[in-house]
């Protein structure tokens, strides 16, 4: 279908909302599963199962949304909920040991599983295609044209492993884990504040006075996790030959030299078309503060949706039978619109993500002077 930009954006937003709601409902199921009395007994096995499940779900979400920038907050919410359900351990010591188990699997995932995941899926897909073709040959309905196309796709897949996409995908996964790490203490505090409404800690058998130890651990582990991540990134560079530091420096340079205040609003010519289409918008945001702000807002929505569903389940509340639902939703929508306008106005007042006049009008100056403008050591010279 020949769709315009407005229709494409509307379809992407609808698909993202649909996928986020499905992920929220899936995380509600995981939360309810964690209330199982024997869940704390098998906490280590549950953590490994959820880690494997997150890899499968991540592949499904990426295929459904088709844009790694949009799928990043959805998977971040899943990682955040996985961190919350570890509080269902029998005691605080088991909680600490479960973190060690999760960290060990994280090392395997970052070093080997994540980088080799696309190759494994490509190999599995090619193996299935070859098996189907072999079955057709046995049945006397071989299709030589499709077989040749399958070989060509396999070659292109092998060539794709040498591109920039594995590096971007790996660092995107790291950014999601980092955001989940930083956001876990806040979510724990929310769970404590709404202890009587959500009853999460009550069902886990955690006393209100003991929750401070969980929150303190979540805060204390952050700097040590950052140090471990530094070694992991260095190991990735040595093991896979990725130039992670050079790429991040180039991303920082592109973000500092952007011509638009909001990076995605830049001219389409700034998009690197050599990168796979599903990674282009992620690369365009340069893993900047704008990227993390978008992720944080979206993760907030999904996690609050999960906690809200838990509150309604504990109170046996029927949202659709409440006559005040429409009024409450309308008030919330109006408040969100007011908050959005207020934050934009405050950002304009404080000059958040401000772009210098010269860079903001670089293209206009080039068109007027008909000469390329090169910025060298803070000065603008004409060549």
C-alpha cells in the first residue's frame, strides 16, 4: 500500500500502543506467577527461565514493532518487572544470591548470547527453509528458484554480521539494562508507598520495616554495576572487535552538532541509510539524553499499568462497571495535556537541549551563501 507519512506514523503509534498493552498484560501474568507460594523456593530456576523467556519475547517484540527504538522501552519494562519479582525470595539472603545468578546470566547474555543471537536465528531460519525444500524435493515439488533465493539470503546474512547493527543492538540492550538498574529503587519505593493497595510486598511476605534493606541494596549496587559494565564493554571490544568507544564518541559529536533541537526532527539526509532500517531511528538519536528521556516516559507508563492492574485485582475492582471511569480518564488526559504543555514551556524557559543559532540555521546559511560552512575549533570558516 502507498501510505503517506501521516498514515505511517499513525500506524506505528497504534502498533506501539497495542504492543505496550500486550506487554503490560504479560507482565501482570508474571507478577501473579511470582505470588505462587513456592516461587521463592525455585527462585534461581525462575530467574533463568525468565531470562530465556525475555530473549524469545524480545525477538517477538522486535518483529512486531519493527523498530528497535520503539521496542527498547517495552523490553526495559520487562527487565524492570523481572527485578521486582526477585523480591519474592524466601529471605534477603536468597534475594542477594538471586541477584548473583541473574548477574552471571547477564554476562553470558552480553558476551555471547546477544551478539550471536541474530546468527543463531538466521541459521535456524535457513535450516527450516532447507528442510522444507528437501521435503518438497522428496514429494516431487522442488522449487529451484526459491532455493537459489534462500542461498542468496544466507550470503547476505553472513555479510550483515560485519556491519554496525550488532554493535548498536548490543549497546541498546545495555542501555535498557542500565535504565532498569537506575529505575528499580524508585519502583521499590512506589511499591512501599502503595503497600496496602497493591499488596505486593505483603504477598511476598516482606515486612514494611525490611523493605529499606531492599531499597538500600538497589541503590548501593548501582556504582558497582557501572564498574562491571565498563569491563564488559571492554571485553566486548576485544572479543568481537567492535569499536564501541569510537562509535559513542561519534554519536556524542553528532548530537552536539545537531541542527534541530529535537534530534528526530532533523533533515532526513542525516539518517544513515547504510544501517538496517530497524536500527536507523535508534542510531539517529545517538543514545543521547533525549533517547533516555523517551525510554523513561514509556517505561513509566507500562510499569504503572502493571501496578495499577495489581491494585484492581487485589481490590476486585471492575474498571468497566464503574460509572466514574469516563470522568476519571478524562481528568487524567486533561492533566497529562496540561503537564506536557507545562514541561515544554519550562524547557523553553530553561533552554533545555538548546541549539546554537549558527548550527540551527546551518542549512539556511548554506543556501543563502551557496558555500559550504565548516566549523573548526569553534570558528566558522568558509572554504
